[in-house]
């Protein structure tokens, strides 16, 4: 395979790059696990359920969190030539669609709203190019929608 032909240093760099590319998804998985642990802690502190009831409730909750994660799809964006672009991702979730550049979520769209990260929506030319592609508009159009209140500036990271 291509990976076998790489030098150890390049292999390590490639592996690190792959880890970074999926950090957004891994963060979501980690927060899902935290939610399960918080729920279990809540049930134990409440003190109204037996150990078997707690385990049953926690397992049901874990199953629901797992269903949410199965509905997440992540893919690379494609450039004008149709080839995948490194470090530019589209993540589809139940809530809506995210645009992530490297490890940073730049924009979110659902059927009812569009949100841009207040601090990072306009951080570089490359990110801007793919943000425009994601939103289907120019930077000037995006700025007008921010000014009109159609787009929200929020903390997405």
C-alpha cells in the first residue's frame, strides 16, 4: 500500500494528519461519552433507583447517544476539478450540516438557521474559498446576511 512505501517520519506525519482531520468527530464522540457518564452520576446522586435500574437506564441512554453518532457523516469537500480537498470537511448530523476547516468548525446550517463562528468565519483565503462553496455565495453576500441578521455569529468551537 501507499502507506507502506512512506518513510517512518512521513508515516508518522501522515498518521498525525489523519488524527487531526477527524478530531472534530472524535470530540463529538467524547462529549457523547461525557453525557453518558454525567447521566449515570445524576442517577446515582438521586439515590432513588437500584443498581440494576441504574444500569438499565444508563444502557438505554448510551444506546440513544450511539444512535445520534451513527447519523453523523463526514466527507472531504471537493475542489473545482472534482478531487477531494485535504483539511476541508462537511459533517452531516441530525441537527444540520457543519463546515470544518482543519480542526475548526466555521459554519453550521440547518433547515431553520445558518450560523458562522464569530471568531473564525473569515480567517484565511483558503477557508473563505470553501466557506463560500459551502454556503453557495460570495463573501460579500455572506457579509450582507450577517449585517441583516439572517446569519448568526456564534461560538461554534
